[in-house]
C-alpha cells in the first residue's frame, strides 16, 4: 500500500473508529460487508475496506463521501489532489541481469514456492472467519469456520447432533496480536433449531450461529467462500486451526498433497487433535477440503506405514449441502 493509501487508512480509522460507522461507509459504496473482518483494530479494518474499495473501483467514491462528511480533511484532499503516479514497466519488458557463467538462483523443488507478498495479508483476512468450537459440556474442542448465512462448518464428529450443538459455543479472535497479547475473544452460541445439517459419511456439520450483542457473526468476522475446486497431488495446502484447543495457528511448512481424489485429500500438513473441522486452503486461499483426521497409511515406497493427514474434498460437502 503506497503512502497516500496509508494516510487514507489512518484518516478513516481516526474519523470512523467504530463498527457501525465502518459498516455504513462500506455499504454506501456497495461492498459486501460479509467479506470484511470486523474483529480487528480500526486501522486494520480500514486497510481491508480500502483494499476492497480499490478492487471494486470505488475508492474515489469512498474518499468523496469522507470529504463530504469531514470537509477539509488533509489526507482526503491530498489524495484528491495527487496526480502523480509511479508505474513499473511490464514484466515482459524488464531485463533480468545475471552472469551467464555463474547463476546462483534456482528453483530447487518440483514446483516454485514463491508467492506474492499479498498472500500473507489475504491469509490473515481469511483467518478471521476461523474459530474454536467448544463442544457441549464435555470439555472437548474442535475448529470451525463461517460461511455466508451465518453458518458454521465443522466435522460431524465434533458436533454430532442438534442437542450437542445447542450446548456448544464458538470463540472467534482466540489468538495473539502482533505484540504477543491476547485479543478479546468474541463468543457466539449456536442455533440448531434454525438450521442444522450433518453427514457422518462426509464427516461435516453445518449449523446456524446465533447473533450476539454486537450483531451477526458474518458482520463481525466475515465468511469463507465454498466453491468447487480442483486439487492435485504435489500441490501445497495450508491449514488454519486451533490445535489441541490452543490459540489460532497456521501450518505453513512441508504442506504437500500426497493424494487427491473425488472424496478425500491427503497431505503432510501438520495438525493436532482439536484441528478437526479446519478449512484446508490451497495457495490461492480457496478451500479444497475440510480437515477431519490423521492416520497411518501403508506406504510402498517406504516399506511401511507413513503418517498422513486427511480432509474431505470440499466438492463433496458442497454437493451434500445443496
């Protein structure tokens, strides 16, 4: 984000620091408020809103509204008056300087592990919709995530029945901030009487999340999109989870898909008990599977069993939800 946009970010967070004001501004320019992670600090929320406004071609309109409501705001005027831009030449026209005799850079694996830096920012936005599931009164835990309609997705073996779901809660924001301090946990109860669907075969449960005193879960923590995807062997998959009921974590290393079928996806990505119900993402942050188990599988190349983790292919779950 360039300097002008950073100034806009801080100006908007100063002028519109609370959720109601932020949501109103986002709606005025036609943004989908369900795609915004409201549980963050104002400056982070405004970074997301500004980024989405740019992508939708609505940033000028957003600044115009801010200037109309706050005449003379220096940051808004600077943005409006700025006509200079710096652009890079197209990638295909750039010259890469290298010594033909000594090339030290090389892709060392079967495929590149290089990713755009925005990968990290997008992943952080996606993480807002992932929560810890406290199961009934048993003390057991799992992981879940929000989709549109204020629906929580997790495993069937986490929330087996409407009765168990009714006695369960989910915690969002159960994680540390950049300073290493705990964020404020936001708790929601579940409403299986409004919506509950489960499948033991595909090991998933979808259940409605009750509103809390601050509004709906989607308004506060966004939603992850379910869409049909294709996942292949040797791709990379990342899992955002609450392993062992701990604060939110992500597994990023050695995340290779070892098997991809229509029903299941197996991978080397690390998990622990409590990660059941986590979303399994590809490198584009599309959900490719619902994590549900770890197991030992006979491995001919190693002449013995090898540990793999496994998720249900998300296409199966989408079909079952229809």
